[in-house]
C-alpha cells in the first residue's frame, strides 16, 4: 500500500484521529543513510510521529521538527516533517545494532537511552513554538505521547511501529488519537481511548495482516460516530537540499578557506545530513564563489 495519511473525527468532533503508513519512506531513509535495523526503527517511528503531529496544523507551509538527544549508542536523531506530507531525517550513529529487548523487539529504547525530546512547531512566520520534555523510555511513541499530554496538554494516544527484516522495511506507520479541548474534561472518554489503543495489536502486526488505515480506525472508534475524511494524503521522503544551497553554505567558509580547498582538493564535497545526498563542487564552482565574495566586499567598501 502506498505511503499515505488519513484524517478522521469521532464523538461529535471531540476526538481527532490520524493514521499514517510510512513503509516506503522509511525504507528510503534506511537505504539513503545505510541504517541498521534498530536505527531504522528509531527513525521510522520518529518520522511517523512527526507526520502525525504536523497533520493537525492549519497554515500552509507548517512544519514540525522532532529532535531526540539520548545517551545511548544511537546518540540522537532529527526529523523534519511538513504539512505537505514531506518528511526527512537522520540519526547520529546509523550503523549501531543491539540485541533484541526482553520482548524480542528491536531495542529502540536501549539505542536511544536517557535524554530529551525537543519538539518545534513552525507555521512559517513569527517565533516557532518549541518545547522540551525528558524521555520516558526512549521508545519514541511513548515519549511523543508524553510530550503531547504534558507540554501541549492534549490527552493523546499514539501507536507507532516499524517492522524490519533482512530484505528491508516490511511495515511502518502509526495512529494518533487526540481528545480535543471541548471533550477533554470527559475523563471517561480519555480513559476509553487509552484502553482501546493499549488493547490493539502492534501497528505493524495489523498492517502486515492486511488491515488498512480505515480498518484500524474503525476498530478503535467504530462505535463512537467515526467519520473518516475522504481525502487521502500521500506522504514521502523528500529533502529540500540542492546544489545552490550547498554553494551558499560553502561560501560561508570565506575566500582563504575556499582557495585552500581549490589548491589541496581541487574542489569540495558536501553531504546533506538529512538525506545523505553527496554534492561535488569543483574548482570552477569554488573560484566563482571567491569572485562573488570579492565583488560583495568591493560593494560593501
Ligand atoms: Zn538533503
């Protein structure tokens, strides 16, 4: 099934539900960054979470950045997702592998360790809203749920998962259920959602069993006046980097450094952290940057 996101409401608009499938984009991230299985699971869960978080924003161009900094062997990760359905991200140490945890699952919590989750919501103007919470388990889903409940004060239930085998990513995605402010005082509703989500199979078990996103939402909210919006939004791994931006970044090194790169290396190589794309700037490109800098300083003087 293609990577996609669907939105729904239930309980007369008191509940907001979103589901996302990210199997292909997680596989793409795995390939681009040569991720180990546990790193794939960590980044896939984070990319699904960020897409689910950004889906509630209204303003075109809105983005969510989700950054985890941990003391485990994975180090940390950074994900950037847009309301337009694009997402990109990377982990600090892509190749680390750990034995399965006590439940026989990929040990994402052990890979991330103790630390912090930073979430930034940017609507494209003014100051972005950002907040930090301590990690509870490093399993990503629990940590993002804790962020939503404590920092955004929205009762939420989040289920994210990634299933990887030797051939790559077989299933990835998640579901987010939120009780909106007008219904948030209804403790029984909040409790009901928590119970239902915790009684569900893992997201990837359901997806691998052939269940669609609407099937899953029906299972949780079917008797609560579920309304699934007909629009299906496609989501994909996409990075906004390009050669011009790389040249812009190289320019910041200044004339002396650039001259040095020309003489020592005949050019420069730059890798985009977010997508792993490698850009080669040759001596001519660097020479042109030096000319630009000279022209600029002549104008400024
Ligand atoms: Zn890039």
